[in-house]
């Protein structure tokens, strides 16, 4: 069949695609690829005939690097240069302090003119239709669809329909205007000039302050010199700037003559600070500069926009494939509007420090002192790097004690260590798993409480966590049967998407296990019984880890619960102990495999631990079991859970591939 050119496709009322993205800049293209990955049909409409050759933005921050890596885009970009250290309002700020030890700590150079074609190729390769040379001129939202009208280079109009439309069309967004989004903020009060100039050779400088203004100059890879110049008090001006204006401003501030050069690109920017009051209006969304207009400083606009796209993509894909509903879509505004608002506030503060005249010297001095304090520097660096909330945040004061957690914890006494992390704890309906789930949630993690059959117990774990101010949801899947891991991840992904908008999983605790062959002599172990032990205790954890690693961000944690029985001879538990030996091998070999991603893998070995089963209510049995531990008591679930939780935190970043004994000294042997 002959290919049908787009201009001949008949107009249709039924949506012929799921999402129209307006704007094929980096934000629109990342969103398009993200939507395709999630199964949505997507068309991108772009005014420009080909990707930009300008590079307004050139810096990628830590969170953006993670996003690009997770989607395989980073590898396509080739090696990027670490550039640093970064600044806050022109005062040195090492952005690496946001995430010490992270492989993307700091900031990375990537010209927009390089990023855009790579993203386009990636998105198109996934099946996104990128239509260039089409300018959006009309938009009408209906209850079940949105109609968009676009004009081609020859002026002919076309009508497109989709279930959703996203405006990624920049600070002067047509979609924003046509869909009636409200915008709040303030108009520009200062303006700066930027230019790429060929044929000049002047000393490089970075945001250097002169008596009458601020100037930056640096040589770009293509041999031109990028200039930025601001004369204190210079306000916004009408019309496009020309080279004469740049030459005059440069001379007035620096005393240097660059009149012999040739401008390749000139641009005026200002300190406009505005944000759409909602990022969603029914079926229309905004992302990137269309949602928030800010002064370009330190590459934050591009990074914020890409992070918007990474948040919105999975939500919209879930909506069109039926996996998510309206609340998930509303969650986009709820998640990203506060981040945008905070970034605008930070940028306004930076602007004052950067471009304020001599009257800001005192303020700069005080800020300089504050940036010398590690915690203050790390706080600001996290905001810029897109890692806000990734680490510490205060939790509510709730003293708590129950059987599964044993030690009272006053949450106000320290900071929660796993805020914004997600965790899966297999077999957390009861016993040690429950205590682990409770503790991880108390540290701020969102926890998937997995169980096999005991739904009431799983719901009880969730209720315990929620009562304690934490977040959790139950996931059912019987392990050791065909399709077990697939079923587990179906429920897990749905639960995560509904609550976070994506399926990133930071922590996996392989805890579920069956004993089964307890007390059976080696000669009596049957193949069937061994298979059962094997499939639940070793095979399922292996494939859980395999699936989890696909969605685990850098710095993730895998913790396998083994047993002290792998270190002492207990013939009557040979089948069970064999499977625990196997899970320790998962730890050993994977630890090395995933170390380049800063993911740690460790085994934790409980000894006899009160898991709530009936035997622990028999005093004689407890007394006998107590003799095994050096502390002369049986372990409590919380004793083990504390160790697991520690391994999940950043504080345990240097421990991997290890066997951590959590048996209360059981393996030290009997004796005085
Ligand atoms: P537990 O109280 O027996 O609880 C087992 C958990 O695993 C439950 O949540 C259960 O879900 C789930 N589970 C069991 N079989 C499953 C299957 N086929 N598919 C999916 N989930 C399944 O366990 P525990 O005593 O706390 O032990 C936790 C871990 O510590 C295990 O790995 C165990 O080997 C290890 N360990 C325990 C001790 C000890 O003395 N307790 C000592 C050394 C090592 P349901 O509630 O739905 O059944």
C-alpha cells in the first residue's frame, strides 16, 4: 500500500491519537518518548522545520542525568563533560554537595543543539510522530477530546484530535493562551544581553562584577565566545537587540572593545518570573517553560522542564491505557507546581545576588558565609540539582512501640532517612517482614507490603504504618508458582504509579520464605519438597531482583534475608539452609554487577526471632531457644528490622556484598 502523505489524511472527530504534544524542544521530545514507552499514541507538532542550532541551555543536573540514563538517552548522548562546581547567585556552590558519592554528582555540559536531535531520534524510534513546520493556531477542548488546528509552512490548516494535549511550547506558549490557563507572577524589571560572537579573543570570566555591571565570557567548542552582560539597572527594552547594543553594553561595563567581532546569535533575556496557577486544565497540560517562566540561570529552566516531562509522561500514559485515573493526572500539578514555585523563588533570590548593584554587597557577603556551612550548601545544591527531599526531612513526633518494632522511637529526635524512596518488602504481612515495612515507612519510604494469602494481616501492616503517619499499600502474589514475579510486579507497578506517578523502586527486601522441610532428615527430603523451598526462597528472589533492577534508580538497595543456619551444621534443616545459601550467592555476585550504579546488595541473617507464631507463646520453648543467643533471649522482629533499615539508608552506602549477622551472637557458640 502506498504511503499516505499527512496532508491527505482526512479530518476525523474521534481522537486519532492519544496525546498531542505541542513543541519539539527537549521537554516535548522527552515527553513524547516517555508516552510511547507507556503505550500511548503520540504526535508532536513543532513550528520549527528542524531542531534548533541555538543552545540557550547547556547544563544538566543530577536528577536529569538519572532520568536520561533510566531511559537509555544518556548512552546516546555520548560522553558528557563534568563542569563545575556551580554557583548560587554567582557565589561558588559545589553542586556535588547535593549528592556525595552519586555518579552524577555535580553538573554536566550538554548543548541543547546536541540534546534535541538525540531526543528526537529516540522518541521517533519509539514511534512518536514528530511533525515539523506546523504552527498551532487553534485549540478547542471537548468533554472527550481536544481539537488542535495547525498551519503548515504553506499556510494550509489541518485539524488534529487527541484525548489529551500538552503544551511544551515555551515561555510564549500558544497552548497556554488558547486553553485559557491563568498565569501569576511578576513582569520583568531587569534585562541582560547574551551573544555568541566570532572573531574576538578576550579573557574568559564568569559572572564578574564590575562597578557598573556584571559580565561573563567563555570560549565555546565551536570557537565563538559566549558573552553575557548586564548593566546595573538596565530594564527590559522593546525590540530585538542588535550587535551594536551588545558592543556598547560590553564597553560600558568592561571597558573592552569587541566591535571587531561578528555576532552569530544575540538574545535579550530578563527576570520575568511567572507560573501557571494550574498545570492542568481538563484535558490540557503544560510542561517546561510553558508552565513556568523564569530567568535562565544555571540551566534550571531546561532541567525543571525535563523533570516535568518525566513526571507527566507515565501519568498520561497510564490514563490512556486505562491503568490510571483522574487523581493520577491531578497529581502532576500537585507534584510539579510546588517544585516550580520553589525554583522560581530560588531563582529570584539568585537574581538579586547576581545582578543587584553595589547595594547588594552586604547580602552577598552574608550569603557567602552561609554557603561555607556544609548543610546550607547541600540544601541549596539539592534544590538546584532536582534532588529536593531526596534525603532528610523532619518527621512528626510519634513515640511508638509494638511487638514488631520493640524499641520505642521518638521520631522527632532525628531526621527521616528514606523520604521519597519506594520500597518492596516481600512477606511483610507478618513477622520480620512486617517490622521491616514499619521501620522503612517510619523513615519516610512508601512501602509495598507484599503477602501471599493472608490479606487481613497485610492490611493490618498497612494500617499500622498509616497510623504511624507513613505510606504503604498491599500487594498480593503467591511466590513459587508460575507467573509469580509477573503478578507481583503488576500489582507493585500499579500501586507505585497511583502514588508516585512512576514505577521507580529504590529498595527491595527479599524476606518472604517458607521453611517446609523443617525437622526432616536429609534422607527424607523429597524432590517436590525441595522444589517448593527452592522456588519460594531462591528462585523467586532472583527474578524479583532481576525485574527490580530495571526500575531501580542509582543508589538503590537490595537486602536479602538469609539465616544463621548457613553458618552452622543443622542436618534436619538442610533443604531450607540450601536455599538460604543460594540467596547469599545472589548477594555476592550481584553486588559487583550493580556497583557501577551505586546500588548495594547485602544479606541479613537472623537467628531465632519471634515472628508471632505460637511457639513463642510457650515459656519452656522460649527459654530453650534463648540459650542460643549470646544475649540469652530470642530475637525480636524489630532487632532484625533495625539492621535491614540501616542497610537501606545512605549511611550504609559503603557496605555491599556482605553477610550481616543479626542473630544476637548465636553463631559465637555456647559457653561462659
Ligand atoms: P513468617 O512470619 O513466617 O512470615 C512469612 C511471610 O512470607 C508472610 O508475610 C507470608 O505471607 C510470606 N510468604 C510465605 N510464603 C510465601 C509464598 N509462597 N509467597 C509469597 N509470600 C509468602 O516469616 P519470618 O519468620 O518473619 O521470616 C522472615 C524471613 O526471615 C524469612 O526469609 C526467614 O527465612 C528468615 N528467618 C527467620 C527466622 C526466624 O526465627 N523467624 C530465622 C532465620 C531466618 P502470608 O502472610 O500471606 O502467608
